[in-house]
C-alpha cells in the first residue's frame, strides 16, 4: 500500500515537475505511469541496484494505459569511475540498436551516477527525450535527482561535460534506503547537512538532535530530513535554474570536495565524503575570512563525525595539488576562484577575494 507523505513542486513554468516523497511508491503503477510519455521506456540502472528494484519498476509500468510496447533495461557498471563518455556511448548504442525514438521515456533507477548519466543521455538522445528520476540513495534523493544537472566526469575534472535538463518527475521511495550500505547513507547525510549550513539554520540545529535517528533510518525523522532538503533545493532551483547566482550556494564545500575526488581517483572517496571534508575546510576559511564564530567549527566537526563522515581531506594531498585542481573548477571565472563561505550558519555567499596566502595556509594546516 502506498503511503504518500508529501508532494513538492519545482516551479519552472512549463518545465515544472513534482517530487513525490513516501513509502512503497514503486508499488503504485498510477504514480509512475502518469509521467510516462509515448509507448517506449528505457530503464537505466546499475548492476547493484537493478536486481533490487528494476522488476518493481517494470511491474509498475505494466499498469500504464495505453500499454507500453517496448521496455528496455540498460544496466551499467556500478561506481563513480564509470561516469564517463564511454558509458554514455554505451547507452546511445543500446537505445539506437533497440529502436528507441524521440517519444521514449528514460527512467533512471539508482544513485547519483545513474541519474547524472541517464539524465545527460535523455538531454541529448535525439535532442531530448522524457526523463523520470527514481533515486535510490539518500544523496541522490536529497540532491542530484532534483534540479536538472546532468553530466559525466573527465579525467581533468568532475562533471565537466553535461547539460541542464529537468526531469518530468522525481519519485523518492524511502523504502529503498533500507538496502543502502551505511557508508552510502553517511555520504547522503553530507548533502543534508549542507542545506542547513547554507540557508536553514533551524534545520541545521535540528540535525544535531536527530543525526543518530537518521543513521538508524527512523521513518519520521528520515522523511522530515528528505522533505526539508528537497524543499530547500526546489526553492533555489526555481529562483536560479542555471546557476547564475543563488544556486551557486549549493556548492558549499564542493570545490574542495571535487578536488579530493579527482586527486584520489573517482570512487575512492564517495562524493558525500569529499563534500563533508570540503565543508569542514570551507567552514574554517569562513571563520578567518568572513568572521564566522569560531565555535561553529567544533560543532560542525562533531556533526560530521556523528554522521559517519570525514572531517578533513586525505593525508597525502598537499596545498599545491588542491590549488591545481581547484583552478580547474567550473566556478572559476576569469581566473578568479569563487568559493562559497558562511557569514553565519544559514547565511552563505559567493566569495572571490580570498587571498592566495590565506587559502594556502588553510590547505597546509588542515588537520588529517
């Protein structure tokens, strides 16, 4: 039985779409089916998630009227290291070989890697086809499935090749989190914490009181955290879809984090783990550059540790390597590195005037 806890909307005029948050959503054929256009569907998943949930998605599609004539399953290898142009090419090969046309609906079933690659395929296959997100990790549920960022990685930088392309709907079935390894759950909590830090101080303080319940997958707090996170992101995306201003704040900790992921090799550090360390570094810099109260560092480190996240970057990364990779970040404009820093908890802003010696000093003395 479906228990629909809440429906949010990303308001983008004719490209607006719903975010459904609840239990047993994959058991409701009417919910998924109403967002399928045409009579062809390609389900894209990975080798870890597909055995768990693709049959449920197929069953839900069986109730669509008029009946779907073609359902293809494209199962990708699992891991950030496979978020590449080669994987994208494999998706195109399958879609073309199996006769998918521009009325096809692509359904992404999996975490952030699946959603990003499938979304980029949807954005570019025959110049764009319908797309539905079914995120199965906490990180993808609260962050990557919402907002229309799609991409693949390049050896010189993360998410460097991609497009903005909004889904037609996002179905967040919180039951899927019970199959999530603890490390992946912790990685998702990094993005949850981020929303509090950059724009929702009451939520941030709430997280300090409920982090153990979230790690224990207690349904009430978990649904609250997902809904609050998605609501925060939906509001930002509605105001700034293509990251011309406000949306850049969602990258808090990410410039440091992306450098870690690139340097260590994609997949060695999970995205959320790198973001956790990056948020700790950005908070330290906020104390020095923006006057954030110093006691906020200890409170954040305590929360990160309680969430099962690293509080510092890798021991083998020196300042030179960070700076080299950070200069390749998409947020560098006209040679100026733009960082997201905090004036206070819940109040973030873009900063492009951090002195080089200040940044280097932070990177050299960051604890390991």
